[in-house]
């Protein structure tokens, strides 16, 4: 065991990221049953947009209960941090109430730096895994001081909403590891055992993976999306600036290429590119974006979550010392 497995109560420090629409009870349970930890996103298991905050939260409640029927292993749930100074947001409030009522133990937060909200979650009894969208030493230290149990170091190589600053995984992971004393999860472009060993060599004590699990058998992503992840490589991808800051790295479908052209020419977009559901879940490549990590180059086939976790954690150990703990990958035992 290492500190991540001890804190989360799991066998292997392999975490499936909470990818909003592209998660479900089936995916999360499959990862947890394989020895890692699956995580439900805010729209997990859904195919339509909810009409309000209460409906979103109740749908999440149902997915939490469904997941518990599929696994007796620990799993987490995503919680979006409210920006400092934004006041109370109805969606965050409704979801937090469900997490409390359903006695969820582990929350995976995402957003900007908000130590007061991390502190609030700790006071409510949650185990908190903290991920700042654009990671910083200051934000990591503030989260640790507020009580975060584990911190995610996000490299620019990742899929989804990439950080505002183009700092790669190989750089940000040791920066955050050196800044805090709590364990760190590495994320961004990690899709095979080499990436896992590299993350541990940099001081991480676990990995936090998205794109690789999108291409799994249990993923709710559209089959067209899964095939695209297998077929395209890193050199095919295009980088898009989002309306809210940060970047999306996309497969070069029609909308992505049109967006890149407009951006280069200083043109105005007729509609935002913020709908990941359209392409990734529905398979509509004309009106949506498929955002993935640079690591798709090494995803060659669609596999079960069990096979993915086994391949990531098999073979020779990569061992480093972290304080009085040993971080080891490979044949981890309790």
C-alpha cells in the first residue's frame, strides 16, 4: 500500500477522472472492481440535459445508488468548487446536499483555488481530493492547509479543459510534489505503464486518468468516439482556446477545424464550443468537440477497465521513498 491507497481504501492507486457526461455507474464500478477508484461526474449516466439544479442532483443520487449495486468497493463523486466571491451556486448546493444525504465518503473537487470550500468539505467529514484547473504552488499549499487529503497535479498534456498555462505533466508534478506534504496524483497524457512509472519517478503516488478510460468497453462514450481515440494520434490533434479560458485539445473533426480557422483569422464564433456531450456521448462530430489528451497516440484498442488497470500496474516495480512511506507500482499488496 501507499498513502493514496490507504487514504482512499483501495488496492491500486489508479483513479478514473470524473469526466462530466462521459462517466456512468457501470464505468465507475468497473474501475473500482478492478482495484482502482472510479469517480462519478456531475452528469454521470445521463443522456439528456436536466432542467434545473434539483433534477441534476437527483439524477446524480440515482447514479450513486446504481453504482453501489454494481460494486461494494469505494468510489468517488465529483464536486465543482464555487469560485471565490461568486456566492452560493444552486447546482453546487443541490449536489452537496445529495452527497451528504447519500453518505458519500470521497469527493473529487475541481475548479479554482477555494480553500474555504475545501475546509467546509472537510468539516462535513469528506475525504477531499483537490484538483485546481490551472495548478499552482500557491493553490496546492492553500488546499493542503485547508485540509485536502490528496492533490491532483494537472499537466497541459491532459484532455478536457487544459490549464491556462502550458506547463507539461513532467514539470508540474514535481513542482506540486515539492510544494506539499500530502500525496499527489499525476494527470495529463498518462495512458500506459511507462507513463505510470514516470509519474512515480516524479514523486506522484498515483495516477488520475481520463482519456484512457473513455476508450474502455464500459465507458458510456459513443462507439464512434472510442474508435476515433484509437484511430487518431497526437500529431493529428488541434488546440482550441475556450470561451472561459484554458484550452481543449481536439480530434480534427469539422467543428474543431472550423474553430481553429476562425481563431487564426480573428473571426467570431457563431456558437460556443462548450458542449462535450454532443460529440463524445452522442457521436455527433459535426456539432461537438472530442477533447482528449496527447496520450491517444498509445491507445491502440478498446479494452475492459479490468484489463486497463492490470496492464498499468503489472510488471516491474517503480519504487521511490516519500517520507516514511514507500510508493510502489506493480504488485501492490495490502
